[in-house]
C-alpha cells in the first residue's frame, strides 16, 4: 500500500484537483501520513480470519466429542447414600440416580443395595504405629465386635512403609478384636502411611465383596514430605483402580512432626484428600486424638450400612489397559447425599 507524507495542519486542506480518486493529496509544505484505501484487501483479510477461527473450532469440537460408533461398557462402583448428619436416607431407585462423565449423561443400568446377598464386605483396619492411641483402642474393639456376619475384618499395623498383619481377614470378630493393641507411639518408626496403604492393597485380591479401609493415622508423609506428596497421589490412584474405598480417622502422631501444627494441618489435608478421592469419609476432632473414637465409628457404621452397587455404561477406553475416568453421581431427591469416588476404572480395548 502506497503512503505519502505531507505536512500536518489543524485545519482541513481541500484536495488538489486532477489527482487519482483513490488518493488524497494536500498542499505542499504540510505533512501527514495517509494510507491508500484498499477495501478489497481488508475484506479478504477479515474473511480469512473468520475461516481460520471456524476451522479451529470445528477441529476442537470433533476432538472433544465422542467418536461415532464407540462401544459402551458397563462399569460398577460402590457409592454411599446418607441423609443429613449421618442419618438413614429414604429409599432410592435406579431412576432417582443421575451419572455424568464430563457433560455427558450416562445410562444407569444397575442400582443394588449392598444388603442381603450383596452385603459382603472386607474391611481392613490400618493403624499407624506412630499414632498415640490408648484408651480409644477399647472403642475400636467394640466396633469390630459389632460388625455383621457378612463383614470380614482384618487388622494391620503400619511401620516403616509396610504393614504387619496382626489379624488376617476373618468373620470371627471377637478373635480379631483381641489382637488390637495400643500403638508404640513416639518409639515407633514410620516413613509414610501411604506406602503402608499401598502395601496392603498390593496383597489384597478381589473376591467380589466390597473392599474398604479404615486408616487411623496423623496423615503426615514423613518420607516424601508435604504438601503434594507423590505417595498420596499414588495411593489414591491404586485405590481407584482397585475400587477400594478409604475412610480416615485422625490420631495425633509422635515425634517432632506430630507437634508441628504446620505439618499436622498438611497431614489432615492428606487424609481428607484420600478419603474424598475414593468415596470415603474423613473424621477429625481438632488437632489432637479424639478422646473417644465411638462417635466417629458409629458414623462409619452408618456409612457401611447404606451403600449401593452402581452400574452405568460409558464409552470404552481407547487405551489398552483402560483408564481412570472422572464421573459424578447425583439425585434430585431432597436431603440425600451420594458419595462416590472421583474417578472409576474404565476397561480398555
């Protein structure tokens, strides 16, 4: 585009006659910068930008949308249904439940109460040997003894990133309760309670029953450090892939870290994070070990007695070994809360 410089003036200077109609000329001795008018090029530029934007939007939409003809697979997970303040909920049917993966609503094809023939539960109780637990152990024994016959309870103590099995899974609840002992406390050795959790899960084979963990610890990762401990993330991923629900009960830990309020807050945050991600409950009473475990164990008992097997269909994963996929469960029923894991394992091709 041709330009010409002429002098600026505060007043308009009429164009000189006899020049091209596409140009504006001014008297010599004045200076101003004027561009040649070329509406055709402007229109071409605007049209090009519009087409580019439209193409990018179309490509993005195609990538985000499910592929046509993608096969669906059924996925089953355990969810908890409660009323306000850990009370029994009203009855829910399959049509009352809504499942979304992203913005897509999935088809719910199964909704079975974890009662009767489906009441089977394997409950692992994992206690950090670094925790300060004394008289509260009687509360735990009573909780174990009160479990229904369909519940198999195992008792494990965590130390040095592994677990000691003091009572394998058994429906002889009295025998398991007798194995419960007070923790070592400050003399104990603990690197990461999350390594111990992964140790338990790695040895735990699926039997078709629900699998859940109650971990009693301060949640501080003394090996990898806090915040954003990679061990917490790894434990969550392993639990989600295995369909294991983790509940946490805070108990003050020993050592320097257990006295540091900064570390204690991170520990409680870790416990809350792992429970939330796996669909479990997290129990606290300030920054110290609760005087009694009973109120929290009663709430946990309400959770265990109000669970369902939820089955929905979703697009099969394109990955060979499947993938963890985020999903959300809700209901339009009033005063009802449904808790579920943040992600579920979807089978691959």
